[in-house]
């Protein structure tokens, strides 16, 4: 997890997704959203396992063979086993990435080196099963178990995209507020501002984290920070649902009991219900809620990350 960087969010990414011609056939797999849209807000750290390991461009393709839990990395046509070479490089590269302060990684789907899940693994009869994980991707996820990861293919799903990007922005905000200084006050401040965001992901984790913060002075700071970080990353890995968002929106209404007029209250209830029924996207009730927060200067809600978890320009809540 990042520590003291105050600039763009640093994200690892498979090099080919940025349009670099590093694939086996000398081509690329440019993803316009990742490079041109999300790229405005993040600083990418590109990684191409095959090229960095010393295989040329173009090159013979590889496939995973054998046990899905411990496959071999073998060339498709000549059947040369390069597993040890790839694993040796992988261990070195993953260790180097500790210095990069990464808040996430985006892998290339279906790749025998970088696929995050459902990569083809061939048995001794040459029959594939989609049960594998790329060698580099597996090593990265084992080494950085709390770091948000996704594949570019899965990011075409609006819900998964919004969740992953919200996750990396949450990770960056946490690291910025801590600034390398493990203080109880920093944890309390962060938790206070992110209660509603956490509620949208996991009410159970929110309750556990609240208890942890409430008894913060009863345990060593390092232990508190470690437990809080683990719970935070676990919670953010869980996808919000329409029901959970609806619950948060109703909860927020409670802060306007004395301010909203009867018409305003009715309008807000109707908009929340339209969202619940799938008639409008989340951005609509959130925009209305932001309007009332500003109109009535609701201090607590104004500080809540939930209302602005990522740049509006990404338009993520327009599709969930």
C-alpha cells in the first residue's frame, strides 16, 4: 500500500493495455478508457512479464500446462519449458514493485503470465480448462494480498469498474491522510469521513471498524493500524449493491429531519425509490443529496467521501 506520495495514484498495469507493441505478434491491446480517461487521474507503472523476462518481439506464444495450482509455463509450438526462468524473474520484479507505492494493478485477461483468473491450463491430452492464474499475476496477488487488482476485461462491467476505481481512490486517500505517521487521530479522522462509503460496501465491516476505532487507545497504535487497514481493504473489495446504496441514501435523509420541506422530502424519497427500482442511475439521487447538503450546509455529510468518492468526470455512477 502506498505511503507518502501526494501526487497521482500509482497503478501497475500490463504494458500492452497502454498501446505499447509488446505482445507476442508485435501488436498491442490498447484500452482507451484506461489510457485516455482513467489515465488522467493515475500514474501507471507498466509491466510486461514476457518482454522484461527477456523474450523477444515477436515471439512464440506460451501456455500454462499441468496442475492449475502449479502450472508449467511452456511454449506452444516447440514445447520448451520456461517456468523456472519466468518464476525467477517474477520474484525479482514483485520485490522491486514494493518501492513503487502501488494502490492497485490492472492485469491483461487470459494471459499465461498476467491473467488474474480463468486462464486456460492445458492437461496432458492438450485439453484446456479455465482454472488458471498467470504466473506473474499469482505472485503479485500473493505478495500484495490487500492491493486492489482487476483485469481490463472485467472492467468493462460498470459495477466492477466503479468498485475497482472507488477502491483505488480510497486506498490513496487513506495513505495520504496517514502520511507515514501511524497516529490514532489520523485513523479516527479517516473513519469519520468514510463511514457512509464503508456502509455502502459492508455494514458488517463498518460495525467492526467502528468498534476498533472506539477502543483505539486500548491497543498499540501499530496493531490498531494493521487491523484497520486489513478491514478497510476487505470492505472495499466487496461490491456495493442497489439495496446497500438505498440504505445509505435513507440514512443520509435522517440528517435533514428539521431542514427539508414536505415537498423536498417527498421528492427525495421518490428519487431514491426510482433508483431502487432501477429506473435511474445512482448519480441522480446522489446529485440531489449533494444539492441539499450544500443548501442546508450539513457539515457532517459535507465531509463524507461517499458523496464524491472519485472524479465526476469518470462518470462511474452514471451507469450503476
